[in-house]
């Protein structure tokens, strides 16, 4: 079943929940639906359109978030699913400085690679092969990576994530994977509501 993007009352992205969880939040008036998923759920007496994006009705104070966790999904999202060496579809993870030669498993030393380049490079440095990367690897930043790093994406989410970084990943996703999904261009409206209301009291996501 599709997942639903949850925004704070200030429109900041908080996370992704199941469609059932999102419906409970909406039905209990703890969230309002901003985008429909196009899926209608039926009960014995009624029918309801399931949301794709919901916004909490009260501001939730989020603890400080550290660096984006380095996972395979997040890494492939950062590198657009392409090999950083040749541009082919990525199928594996490569350490720019091989671990056998002191390289560490961290964002600035890990890249997505195709099987051929990974095999050819093996445990050698790029200088030994005469290879160069267009961009040095770096940790992703922006609140949108709370969502992008999960590997879950819906083109309807793009306007709500655009003010918070990582939108290039969504552009590529829309063009290559979901060409038939229209995306409402609401980024400007979202930005106008993105001020954090510090005086409001937090409310848990529990229904």
C-alpha cells in the first residue's frame, strides 16, 4: 500500500507513514489532507479518498537531527542511481579510497557504481587509473533527506520537499519513472508557510 508524506504544521517534512496511519490522523482531526492519492477506500457505509500528503494541525517540536544515515537507498538517491565514474546504472557501492588502503565508510568516501567500474577499480586509487569524478562525494543536507533517504518517493511530494533540499532526485524520478504523474507546482505557497512556530506546544503523532 502506498505511503503518505507527513508535514509539520509549519510545512516542514517530518517523515513517511502508512496510508492507514495517515487516515487515522486525518479522521481524528490531528492532520489535514493536502494531496489525494487517487485511491478510494470503502467501508460498509462510506467511502473516503486516501491522502498522499498530510499536514499536522499542531506544531510538533522535532529534536535535533544528526547527519543523514548512510544507507544504500540514501546513497543511490544522492547519486541519482547512476555510476559516478561512467554514468551507467548503478548496481553496487564503491569506496573511493579502498577500505583495504585506509578508506572509511562515510559519505565523502562512498559512491554508487556500476558492476563493471567497481570490478575494474578494485582496490586501486583513482589516480592509478587516471579516473576523475565530476563532483566530490559529500553528505546530503536538507530536511527533505528525512524522506529521500528512506527510498520512498511520490511525485506529488515534490512541491512540499522542494524548499528543503534534494529536489534534483525527485526531478529525475519524475522524468524517468513516473512520466504520467502531474505535479502541482506549489513550492512558493509552501515556502510562505514554512516559518517555525516556536511558541506552540508539541503533539505526538499517535492517534
